[in-house]
C-alpha cells in the first residue's frame, strides 16, 4: 500500500499535526472503527478528561490489534468532544498517541450519547 499525505497549497493548512488529506493506493483492507467510548471491558470509566481520552485510545488500539493492525494503519480519526474546553488536552493526548503519524483529523463539539462520557472517537485504518 502506498500512502501519501496531501496538504494543498490552495487551502488552509492543517491546524494540528494532522493531514488535510490522505491518499491510499493499493490498500487491500479497510477497517472502520465505530466510535470508541472511554469505558474499559468491565465498564470502568475514568472521571477526568485525560483519563477518558487515554482509555478511548487504548480501545482504538485494541480494535486495531484484533484486525492485525496498529496505529500506523490509521488514515482518518474523528473525535467527538462534549465541550470545547477539552480541546487542548485532547490534542496533547492525540499527538502523544499518534507520535508523529500523519492522519486526516476532524474534531466535532457535540452532545455525547452518555452524559458521563466526555469524548468518543471513531477511526478508519487501511492495510
């Protein structure tokens, strides 16, 4: 699979470490990861935003592992935040988890299904 990050000079630059677009050529598998929530398998839920963000990313990694993929396979990540005040911490945790990987990113401020969840993240991976 050939992967190319695209940031058109005719559009605004990416606002974070993400890419404006990611092109895949020759991908044989696509994995669509449903919105991952900040609970673990036993239903335990961290009370702080950073703890919830880290839990969600661990859940994403678990789904990737189940498909024999890693964070290196991510091409698109959409984060749903319950409040914009979590934006800076969300970005810091995401940048730590992605560790320089360039993926297409979107962040949406919205109501989350369960009131105690502060975020939810869905993703697309390719191999």
